[in-house]
C-alpha cells in the first residue's frame, strides 16, 4: 500500500499541514513517500527526509512548480501515481485545488477532508458544516484523499534520514500562468497552526478596531481570525476567515469577539479546546459552544482584557 | 462567448440539519431547500459578464430529482437564458457530476464554465477541478475577481496566505468564492419571464456514463456534542479561569 504525500513548503521547511498529512498517511499504511516540488527547495526536501514516517522523498526541481499551479503539478502527480496506491495531501487551498484534478484523471473519486482513518478503504469525514459525520468506503484500488489538519498530529522529527531522489519530468500543459501573489504574512503565527486565536466579527465595526484584538493577540502570542461578515465588510483580508468555507482551526484557546456564532462560523472553530465568547447579546448562539461566555460590550471588555493580561505578564 | 453554470439544489444554509438515528442519514423531510450559495454567486457572475457585453448565452444545468428544476428556474429568473435538467434520483458524487457535465460540454461547446467552489451539503470541493481534468483545460478555483481578455481569463483567487492572480487559457473552468459578487434577487417580472424559458431534459442513460458511485456512505452520525454555555461575570473572572482552571494562558 504505497502512499504519496504532496508537500507544501516555503523552500526551507515543510508546512505544518503537510506534517499532519504525513501522520494521516502513516495511519493508512506504508511506505510513505513525499513529493517536494518547486524551485530551490532542497532544504524543504531535507526537512521531509527527516520527518518521522517518511521512507523516501521525491524532489522535483523545476520553475514550473514554483507557485503550485494546478495544471503542471497535477500532470507530475498523474505520472507518479502509476507507482502508488494513495495520494494524500492536507486540505489547504493548494491541496483542495490540485488533488481532485489528479483523481479525475485516475478515474477515481476524491475523499475530502477526512478526520479519521478506519481502515485503508474506510474513512470518516464531516458533512453539512460538521453537523454530521459520514463514514465512507471507497471501492477503488487507487485513492485520492485530503485530510483535515485539525484532526491529525504533526509528524515529529525522525532520528534517521530518508533517501532523497531527484526526479525530473518536463511536461507543462502551458494552460496557466502565474501573475502575482499578495500575501500579508507578518510576524503573527499562522491561523491554522496557532495555539491561540483571537477572532473578531461584524461587532468590531471597523478594520481599525481590530487593533484592539491585535493588542490582545500580541500578549497571548495568538493569531487573529475573523468571521465572514468581518471579511466581507473589508475589516480584514480574506485569509482571516474562519469557518465552513474558510479555515478550520482547533487551537487550545479561541476567543470570539462580536461574533454571533452562525453554523458556518462554528464549523470552523467548534473543536477548539477552550472557547471564550464576548458578545453583548446574551442570546447569541456562540454562547452555546463557549466554555466561558462574557455578556458585555466588546469596546469595554477587550481593553479590560488587554490590561488584565498585561498585569499577569508582569 | 457561451457560459455554462452548473447549479445544485441543497439544504438552505440557514437550516441546522438533524441526523436520523434510525436511518443513519441526514433527515431531509420538510427541510427548506435552496440553490447552493456558491452556485448562486456563479450565476450572478455569468450575468454580470453578459451585461458587460462579453457573453452571448448563459446555460444553467442541474443534476438531481424533479425539484432541481426549481433551482434551474431560480437561475433563469436571475437572468440565465436556458436550462438543462439531468434527471437523477439523488445528486451523484462529484466525479459523476463532472463526467455528465463533460458530456454536455462535448455536445455544445462553452468558453467558460463557472461553478461554486463547494456545495454546502457534502462540502466536497471537487467538481470544478475534476471537470477541468476531463476537459483538459485550465482551472481557476476560489475566484474573487474574473477579468476577461481576448483568449484568456485573469483570475484572482482566495488562497490560504492571501490572494493569487493567474492567467488562464480559454476555455477555462472557474469556481467561485464568497467575495466574487453579491447575487441579485430575481424581480417579479423576471420570475414570470423565466417561466417561458426552455429547460431541456436529459436522461443520464443517453449519455453512456456508468453512474455507479465509487465511494459509498456507510453511515452518518451526529458529531460529539460540545458542552458549552458557561458564563463568567467579569474580565478578572475570565482571566482567572483561563489561567487557573483551563491553564491555557
Ligand atoms: C455559503 C456561505 C458560507 C459561509 N461561510 C462562512 C465562514 O466560513 N465563516 C463565517 O464566519 N461565516 C460564514 N458564513 C456567514 C455566516 O452565515 C454569518 O453570516 C457570519 O458568520 C456572521 O458573522 P458575524 O457573527 O461576525 O456577524 P453577525 O451575525 O452580524 O454578528 C455580530 C455579533 O456581534 C455582536 N455585537 C455587535 N456589537 C457588539 C458590541 N459592541 N459588543 C459586543 N458584541 C457586539 C452582536 O450581538 C452579534 O452577535 C457563510 C455564509 C454562507 C451563506
């Protein structure tokens, strides 16, 4: 049961999401191989080779893989899949974009965003915004699977180093061209791997008011997230959106400020370990999932929280 | 230019579904159904392209039971020109939907196919990508902006880190994200007009596609319930609990 994992990386190291996909792959079977494709990504290939569970790394160095465009990467994967039974990736925007294209070419279904591996053919996955869990069974020999990162641990560093083999396949379908990327990045931890998240909703009223949350986030080493309403209103960029159709997160601590708790928002955060809600409406549905709810005006409560955190830091 | 927009009838986004413990399935009895919100955004985008003078005809297609016609009518009332209804008992899995769409596209060619990025019932997020594979054409998922050039599309995509802009060769398959547009409401006169628009019926058996699913659902369960509802009186109380009870700060 050989498994190929599609890696995402920043040329230096693998994304944490990929290390979670490696854990999921190891639960399906072995050997697990990892494809690291890109330009100047030898260090990322090394990182993959020293990750627990990885038996071999395929390193494809080519300018056409630089921006993970679907057409060239799926062409490469389709070629490689003649040797593998499973293709696995994290359900990141890249994984979700690329894997179904490969699946269709292999004439198999994709099993999206699994949260558990029951056996090599049977998996569990959330449907209806996580309000139901489906157990699904595949009938094909080859399988293409994306994994929900919140459901799997990050694979650890391994003591041994796996073999790295350079591969080169020159097939660019030439259908797409990269123009530019606007990535805000910054100093703050990434939403999907942060231990603490402070999220704001429509109740924040403006992008400027998000500074209140940023100040709290700085004290907690937290990422900042948002509801769809806050993104649609232009308070914060799209990559902040948590929810069914945004990012799915499960930090140790999630603080929801001025967020009502719509089904679609809950879908993205209800597996957090501890949930705090600050909302002035005591009937807001967010309180139903909150461990600690505070009914208050956020413009009083958030500055108070900031001060209180400053006190305990000293 | 001709645009195809596939639309799906799904449980309305405001409905909190229930799992029926006897049948091991989601209870869909007397539940409000609507057009999948992302597909509605796709219909709206096609109409805006047409209003901009860059499209001659918008065709909407839906796979599903008889009631899927209502979903098609809904898109026709917004401004699409004609419909195709592929009659199936349930909505088939994404690969099969993609195969049916590819057959339809084989019969009459389209320059652009716009789909929703995911349907809010099965949350699969696959059909557009699969269709692009079957058509061997370019794919632009999670679009938040679409610009049309002579023989290409410039598409801005919502990705994990921010926004990415790519240029895609024609024909292309695009999938919509939330920020692409805000769909219009159909006006009463347009709802009346839509009743006169044609909806062609297609029998999947005539398309020579093996409609057997490759993945089957064995059972559906409720997720473990989260026990919430706890309240604190003040920020001091909150910080104290986070520090000393939960140990998360
Ligand atoms: C197809 C589709 C996909 C979607 N995907 C997502 C998704 O991925 N993520 C997502 O979040 N949503 C998503 N939504 C939107 C979702 O349905 C809700 O509309 C959205 O989550 C609401 O955001 P909100 O809670 O910030 O705003 P609202 O519902 O307007 O809530 C604002 C809250 O702020 C509180 N408030 C206001 N002022 C104050 C104050 N001064 N102090 C304290 N509290 C205050 C109010 O009491 C209220 O509870 C989706 C919707 C659709 C149709």
